[in-house]
C-alpha cells in the first residue's frame, strides 16, 4: 500500500456518516441504504452517495436482490481493521441513560462482524486457552480441533485463516476471530446459547448457554 492509498482509506473513514455506517455494519448483516440512513439520521439519497464511495473504495460490498440494494462490510479483514482502529481511542463519555445502557451491553457481549467480542468473547478465548484448545497466539491446537469436532463445528476456512487474535476495543485484550471464531459464534447462536439484544450488535449469554459453556470449558461465564 502506498501513502496515496492510505490517504484514500483515511479519507473514506474521515466522514462521520460513513464511519457510522461501517460501525453499524460490524453486526455482520447486510443493510439497505434506507436502513443505514435511518440509523444515521440522513436522507436516503445522502446515504446512497456515501455508500457508493465506500463500495468504490473497497470497504463495502454490494448485493442486489430484485429492486433492493444491500451492502455489507467487504470481508472479515475490514471488520477487524475497524475494530482495531477503535482500540486507539478512549470511548467518549455518554450523555444519556439510553446511550450508557447500550454501551454497557456492547462492552459485555457483542458481535464483531461474525465472531464474539466484548467481555464474553474475551472470556471464552481465555477459557479455551486455559483448556489447551488454543495456544498463546489463539491458534487452534490439536486438542482444540477435536473439541470443535465434538461440537460439530466445521473449521474448513477456504482462504481465510482458521483462527486469529482480534484485539477487543473495549476489553483491550484479544478475542477469537477467523473461521473458528465465526463458526463458534454461529453455533452458539444457532443453539440459542447466545442471543441478540434488540437490533444492535449486542448479544447476551443465556442461562442455558452459561450452563453449556461451563460443561464445555469448566468456567462459569455469567449470563450478560
């Protein structure tokens, strides 16, 4: 990457509306221009203009279904880049009770694109490392591969790394990303051990999930 390329990337994220779109899309889902515009408080035409720049710049990917246009983050690497950038800054003080409640839920447990983050995500990664399922670099060990197999989690990753550490912007310690992190998150949500909180990126560990993870990891992770 040249200095020119880096400056172009920085310019894309220098606009608060575009940066807000990228943060919203960290939930891993595809959004329409209308949905993102409503979330950011801008008109659909303004949202579409910003989204076109993000797609052209390679940060977002576009999908079309009939008359509908959806956008999502271009790839897991883009999500991890945004999450990593957020670790460089301290969170701004909250001004309302609603914002404080939202921030608390996000810090406790959330999705970082397609894997688990926050206190819950870091806690799971720590427990997996303590049990020898991950090494100190959060790579899957032989014992870990067998553990994932018992959970019927498919670690085939194509060109994506099987596992990697993703620095958590709230806890400031790594959680598990890569194909293993994504597959584990999908499995926990499919079994409703982890469920979404409203329409935000926040999730919570259910009572059943807490019991299940205690049985699997020997650590009591309190429901959020």
